[in-house]
C-alpha cells in the first residue's frame, strides 16, 4: 500500500483555523506539528508583515 502525501500551503491551513473551519488539533495534524509548535507558528504568522511589491513607475 502506498502512502499519499498532500502538501498544503501553511498560510491557507492557518487561515482555515482562524476562520473556525479547523480545530487546533486538526490544524497541527495537517501541518505535521505539535500543538505547542503550532502556537509558536501562529504568533510568527501574526507578526509577519504582508508582502507588498514595490510600485512600478509608468511613463518615460
């Protein structure tokens, strides 16, 4: 029997948890981390600044 591994974007999993679609335990299981590691990861995600690309110059 083959084991199927599906990777998910961690930010999408965390967003689903924050919206109430997942429990803390489910979120940790999907990400493959323990609950205390998840709490640390959640704090890191909160402190991240959203990426904003530099403005493009138009014209000459």
